[in-house]
């Protein structure tokens, strides 16, 4: 074990300078992104008076990159050093976001530009996220990945609590088109922190005779040939489809149905994110006490029904409180589930396949986001936001079904790399499953 890994195993990941820098970069980038979560749709709704479907289309543009470049991004990432790639992605995202206030000052801001910014930022985010998830196992030993991912989720959830409230205030103070400059600054700070990481990263060795298509195929076969990764992809893809309907609908619903102004919208989204923060703080302890497999299943089963509060939210403070409460509980379950499944993926995958594994799963799981956003926008435009939120809640209720029909339902813990040869298959899942007790 290296000195770095020994320190992490003994003292926890926060004792490592490189991990703290990685965490600081995540904090600044996530905070800016959460401000934009409020500000960007409000640019469309308040400044450009966009109808519901165009707001949904904007949400779809932000996530379309997972469908467009998700698979090749993994193979390309496995050919490169991860840290320089993340820095370049941050700089691209900062430039794209800075173009919005620049165009607004020139009186030339249009929906077409918002779509372009969303697409460019989304492509850069695909490469950043795949690299980030593939880089963490180079900094931390396997037995610290749950703690490391828990810390990263805590940062992300804290940003989700504070960012929307700040974003709503900035929108009221500066205007939505100028509030997004915070996002550009956040990405620049993220690049600065990443540039100070000292962890040695060797360039991946090129594979003689390999092709991009062949490397993509290897990643896809790895996912589809693994029974637990298959069910994780299906479960998370269904959850993201439903959540994209929510993301495409919530700004229009909260502004035009619940009757909130920008500041109130930000406060509701911040209150909603408190559940995610609590989930990040509890995820490691829950996984240790219940087991990674059990906590994935129970988190989805126990929190999903609270999605029914979204379509029940009507005009005024009571409606805002119902919406926030439903989001907080669902966010708690989603974060606990994510910490468990991401840590499992990182720990069991061979290092040379990490980029392709993460990218293939992102393609399968996040590729549903633009589809859900288009669906949400179309439903809200044709039948109203409440109908769209009903469909969203039904989708959330269906999320645990793939888990209940999988080998995971009889497992307590998820297998490690040494157990790969004994992973449950459809024919022999009972013999390989860990005992539920």
C-alpha cells in the first residue's frame, strides 16, 4: 500500500491534500451549477417569455450530450489523463456560461443561444463527470471509496441547499441573465483547484490494434454482461426519466401555478435539497449498518411515495411546502442510493475500463434525461404542469421494481472485485447471493 493510500485508510480521505482539492473543486463547480439551475430556466421564463415546451427543450439540451457523446466519451477518456481533461472541461463550461451575460449586455440574447450554451456545457460535463468518477479511485483506496463518495455527495447536496437560494436572490437583484456569471466563476475556481492536485497520473498505455469502436464495444459488453450493473443501469435510468420530467416542469409550475417569485423559487429548491444533504451525511453509516445492496433497495422503496406530494402542490405557501417536502424526502433516498451504487461500480471495475464503464452507464442512465425533459415539456404544454407531475410521481413509484426482480433483492452486501467470478447469474443467483441476515 502506498503512503497516500495508507494515510487514507488510517485517517480517512479528508486527511489527503489531493482529495481535499478535488472536494474544493467539486464544491465551487457544484455551487455555480446550482445557481444556474434556478437562473437559466428563469432567463427563458422571465426574460424571453418562453412557453412550457421551450423550457422543457432547454432542459433536454442540457442533458442531450449523454445520448450524443456518452459512449465515445468513455473510450476517449480511457485514452487520456483524467485531471487535464477535467480542467479543460471546466474552462469550456466557464466560457459558455459567460457568453449569456455578454449577449444580454449587447441586447442579443435569444433562446437559440440558450440552447447552444446548454449543449456545449452538457458535452463538457459528460467528459468532466466520466473523468471525475474514474479519477477518484486513483486518489483513494477501495475501502475509502464510500467515504470519499459520501464527502463528494455532501458537497453536492450542500451546494443544492445553498445555491438555489442564492441564485433566486441574485435573479431578483441582478436579473436572471446576469446571475449565471456565478456559474462561470465556479467552473474557473474548480479548474484552479484541480490544477493544484499533485497526484501522479501516468498516461494510459495505448492498446495495439485497438479502435474506438472496439473499445466502446468492450465497455458495453462489460456492463451488459454483469447482472448487477445491468439492474443498476435500468433502475437509475427509470429514475432519471421521471426526474427529468420534474426538472422540465418545476420552474413553470412553481412560478405560474404556485405563484412564487424568483427568490421564493430558490428557497423552495434549497429546502428541497436539505434531504439530499442529510442523505449524503447518512449514506456511509446506513450502508455499513444495512449493507450496500439493502440500502439501495430500501432507499427507493421508502422514499418514492413522497413524490405524490408534487402534483398536490397548489397556489400559495402550503403548495410550496408540499412541493419542498416531497422533493426533500425523494432527494434523501436518491443520494443514499447513489453513494452505494457509485462506490460499488468504482471498486469492482478494472482500472483500464473505468472510463468506459462510467460513460456507458451514464449513457444508459442519463440518456433518459433529455427524453424525460421533452416528455415533461410536452405534457405541461398540452395538459398542464399538474398532469406532468402526476406522471413523474408514477414513474418514481416504479423505480424499485427492477431491484425487486433482480439478484440484489436477496443480498445484503455488494460483491467486490475478488467476487466477480461468483457474481449471480439468472441461472444461479441464489447460490451466489449473500445471506439477507
